[in-house]
C-alpha cells in the first residue's frame, strides 16, 4: 500500500477531522477524501463513518489503524537501517610507520577503528621512521606515525601519542668495541659509532656528542631504520643511539646492552600526523575520532 496514504489515514484516525489532517499534509480535504476512498476500495470495507459533523472509525477501521501504524513503523525502521548501511565508510586508508611502531603503537590505534569501520581497507607501508613526515607531505600516505620535528610544518597536523626515550646501546659479545668501553676513561673519538642516516635520533646524538667535546665522532656506518642499527650493534660493529622501544621489540635485544652514566639524551615526541587539508576527509576524520 501507498505509504503516504497510510500516513494520512493514521493521522486522520487520531484527529478524526478531515480539515486538520489535510492541512497537516498540505493537501485539500477533497484530495484527502479521495485517498481514504482508495484505501477503502483496496481493503474492501468502509474504514470511517462520516457525515457533515463527525468522523468515527468503523470496527474494520480500528483494525486497519493498528495495521497502518505497524506498517509505518516498519517502513521508518527500514529507511533508518538503509541510511546506516549507506553511511558505513568504505575505501582505503594508507598508513606509514616503522616496523617497530607496527608492533608497539599501531595495533591499539587501529583496533577501535576497525570495529567501527570494518569495510575500510588498511594499507600499511613500513620503513625508516625518519621518512614518515616526508611520506605524509608528499601525499604518498594518508597518515603516518612519526617523531615530532623541531619545527612542525604548517601543512601538517600532529596528534601526540607517546614520549620516546633514547638509549645508547653496545654489544654484549666479546669484541673490540666492548674492550674499548671497559677502559677507565672512555675515548669516544675512537669508539666506532653507528648512526641513523637522519631523523630525531640523529639530531639528538649530534647534540649529545657535541657536549662531550672529544673531537669528531668515529662513525662506522649510517643505516636506514633503527631496527637495522640494533642488529649491527649486536654484531659488534659499534655502539648506537636508538629509541628504547626499538630495543625492547628487537629479536636481538639479548645481544645488546644499554650504556649507563653517559649523560642525558633528550627524548622525542611520537605521534600520528596527516596533512591539515586532509583532516576533513571522511576516512581521516573517522580515524582521529576513533583514537581520541
């Protein structure tokens, strides 16, 4: 049956006044009368007793009133469920982070988002944490887990996640590096050092080493990615500066040790970043809403 006609009959069964119901539905009383007549023809029975002064539901009309209300409610619920289904987000969300962050920080971020938006496909790219911000600025990804730079570009939005401590690590195996570290007075200019190519850890090392005033550092190698740096230290190639969370999640963490009494190293702020211009996009907006 016509949902509009059912709605008009339901309203009329409450008001029992053709003029009021017609006005509420922005039609003339005669148009309303014809709509009710069509319903009666379809039902095959009179629904209303009406004369010049009164309108009264017949016994069939009372039963039909219940039917109409049930149909209208089901129709409303159907349309509501359809809107909810159509409103479900779909598409792809491209994420960039380091291998370590994929273990340590990404899972809890995605857990609630996946529950709320199961139709969204997550695309994950892992790489050097120092490249995360550049990935976002180049629009290669939607968002990234990155260290906060000294000067955040105006084009980038940054949401704080954690404060990450940095450690200087050394090999536990017997090697030349260990012998050098066992000296009463450390000669840092002679100890081989493994550094990240760039990024927050590299800058903090340079500041930390400059305070020692021992000349130029003996850089053994520079690597892309803190995970590879931990592996090189574990092999006895030198000492290195890395985020502690990388050490904690490394498969070779038992083969390295943290050096003590070497001076303070400033930690860095870890967060999720995206382009400011992208914040209003449905997928990006939904992601940040899910982690707040």
